[in-house]
C-alpha cells in the first residue's frame, strides 16, 4: 500500500495531529517525522542530517507492504528551531532535541523513536517499523 503522507507546520500541527491520531487505527503503523524546513533558495533542507536521512526513511517506509501513515512535522527555519522554547522542544509528548527525529506512534503515545544521529540508518528504521 502507498505511504500516506500528511504535512504540518508548527502553526498547523495540532489540527493535523488530531486527524492523524483519529486515522491511526486504520493503519498498520503510524510515524511522525520531525524535520527542518526547506531553504527556499535551494529547495533543500537547511539541516544536513535531514538531507541525509529523509531519502532513507521514505525508501524504507515505502518498501513496506503495510498501510503506513507518516506525519511530516516541519520545525521551521534554523533560527526558529534554535529557540530553546520551540513548541516541539517543550512539548512533553515529544521533547525534541534534534532533527530529524522519527517517532512511532501507537495507542495514542510514542512507542519508539530514532534521534537525529541515527534516523538515517536503514536497519534502525526497519527495527522501528517491525516493533510491536
């Protein structure tokens, strides 16, 4: 089945996340990927770790025969993300410290996560995908 993508920004996250959560039981697996915004001048993320990890994450999730939903949550530009009071940094559900960070969402909570230093590793993404 195709990967079901939805996008959210800091300002739209709550509404998009509510829909994501209500649709979650219809999928075999649900993931949230927090990542940096794209630089409008280059169309690439300002975050080198995101540039490295995104293709591996998408390829690995798309290869699964399962119904998978992926919420892409964009943290903003570099100055916005660097603010220690960034909403995703202080959100008790996520407590983000870096991007990209990939979460598995099950039973209305985080059931696993890959931090920025490991989110590009295919074997770790596969392990997160197969975790029950």
